[in-house]
């Protein structure tokens, strides 16, 4: 574990948003954040916090069906490009979408499937979001309505691995 790597426990969705907001404080144009975690782990919730911290326009929601959504900055600062990587082969495909911004002038946050953190770029933050106790048993979700699924939610363990020279000497936020 390099000096920059951190592990935090986030008890609820608000705590996860708050941590994302704090992380935004160290993000700048050109940065790439890869979020891994199973379905419903909290990747979009975390991205909402990053969006709030960056001060960007629009509600950060699941980017499903659109691959990537641009949230322009409300004032000075980078845009947020929020990417759903499930159907994505590489970041070049995002550049090819002809977004209203380039990745160099944006903070790019990619919601990635579990265990798919192949390197896309030299410099990146790899964020994994997990339920420490596994959360729901496999298959249990099929018989629960959405409210019950929410009730089964709870603490997430977030680990961040900082890769590349961009992150040398950068202190990531810690909580608790
Ligand atoms: N500590 C927590 N951190 C984040 N979300 C939490 C936490 N506790 C409960 N939740 C709930 O878990 C759900 C997380 O959903 P979210 O859409 O953020 O996950 P996701 O990883 O983006 O899912 P998907 O794989 O569908 O994209 C939300 O309903 C949120 O309120
Ligand atoms: Mg999501």
C-alpha cells in the first residue's frame, strides 16, 4: 500500500456522498476515477458526492443506456464525465462519443463492474466499494421489494488505490 492509499468505512448513503464530496477536493481536470463494486454497492451514490464537491450541473444518476453523461461546471473548474462502463471496451470509445468536453478538461468517473479494473490509463484512482458482510445473500434480492432491499443496505467499505505519478504525495481524505 502506497502512502496515498486509504480504506474507509461509510455507514450510510449520506456518508458515502460526503466522502465523495471530500475526494472531489483533490480532483482536477484530466483525472480518472474507476469505481468498482457489485450491483447496488453505491457507485452512483459516490459519484453524486463527487459531483457535489466539484460543483457541477445536473442530477448525477445512473448513466445506464447513455454510456456517458457530461455535467458541466457551475463555476470555474472541470466538468464531470460520468461513464457506465458495462458496455464499454476502452476510454477511447468515450472520447469517440463526441462529448461537449474533452477528458483532459474533465474529471472522468467510470462505474465499472466488479473485478474489471484493467488499466485504462497510467494515472488513476481505483475505488472499490464493498459491503463488508456481503450484504444480501446471493439470490435473496429476488424475493424482496425495493424498500426491503434498502433496509438491507448499510455500511460500505471503500478502498482507494492511487496509481501513477499524478498521485505521488497526494493525501486522500480519511474519515472516522
Ligand atoms: N453506505 C452506503 N453507501 C452507498 N449507498 C448506500 C449505503 N447504504 C445504503 N446505500 C444504498 O444503496 C444503494 C446504492 O445504489 P447505487 O445506485 O449508488 O449503486 P451502484 O453501485 O451505482 O449500482 P449499479 O451497479 O446498479 O450501478 C442506494 O439505494 C443507497 O441509498
Ligand atoms: Mg450505478
